[in-house]
């Protein structure tokens, strides 16, 4: 969460002349409500099931950049599925930088439950420890500091 998937996938798609799909936006359209509203009405387990259906049932154009939610790679067989169906990229940032960005972001992320400051940094440190083994399965890894479209293009065109 907060590493820049949505922001930079949109920019990369524009540069490449590809389509752009943010799976969280696709989910919100399908649910007819925001992710935060869905979480509070139906809970995380229901969200993860729907997220999985949307990942696998979306009709992807041939040339597309897709941003997922930060939890998606860590559930079911999603990393394996994405690695088999496209090129995957992990944008890596420290918990402190992620926390700063998330505190300034307008998007409500229910997993964070309004945490701020040191509590937020500690929470992200724990979440990343749980999740990073999934993210590291991505084909390419980039440092999220000094991000640019050129840096992303370089990463996806590199051997690994
Ligand atoms: N390279 C960057 N430098 C500073 N802020 C950034 C950068 N990339 C994204 N942001 C900001 O960080 C926040 C999270 O970005 P977002 O694209 O929503 O991340 P994600 O989809 O991974 O959760 C947003 O407020 C966005 O404007
Ligand atoms: O990490 C997570 O569990 C989540 C990340 C969010 O997406 P971003 O990574 O785009 O914020 C969104 O899918 C949902 O709030 C849950
Ligand atoms: Mg996003």
C-alpha cells in the first residue's frame, strides 16, 4: 500500500500507449461502493474472494498495464497466476516512506484503520514482514525512490 502502483501504472500505460486497469477501481465498480464501505459491510474475507474473481475474470486487452491492490499478491495463488499471465513488478519502499505517503494520501485504506505516526510505521513493518515473500516473487523489483516511467520501462525490459 502506498508504494505508487496506481499512480505509476497509469503513467507507464500512457507512455507505452497501453490501456490501464486499476483492479481496485474495477472492484469498486463491480461492488457499487468504495473498498472502505465494502470492508465495513462485508469484511475482509468477502473482499478477498471478490478481488480474486475480479483478477481472474477481467477481460484484459493484449497491451495493458494493471495495478493491483497491495494485498492481492498475498492471497490464493495470485502471484503464480500473475507471473504466468504477464510481467510482474514490485515497487519497493521502506515502511517509513510508505507511512509518510499513506498519511498524505486521500484514498481510505481500511486495512490501516486510521493509524498514524509511529503506530503506522510499526504496523507497516509487520505487514511487510508478512507479505514481502510474495512481492519478491515478482519478475522485476524496483526501488520506489526517485521513480520515473523510464525506470519502470528499464526494469520490465531487463532480464530480471
Ligand atoms: N514517487 C512518488 N513520490 C512521492 N509521492 C508519491 C510517489 N508516487 C506516488 N506518490 C503518492 O503516494 C500516494 C500513494 O500512491 P498510490 O499510487 O495510490 O499507491 P498504491 O496504489 O501503491 O497504494 C499518493 O498520494 C501518491 O500521490
Ligand atoms: O494492502 C491491502 O490489503 C489493500 C490495499 C489497497 O490497495 P493499494 O495498495 O492500491 O492501496 C486496497 O486493495 C485495499 O484497501 C486493501
Ligand atoms: Mg492503488
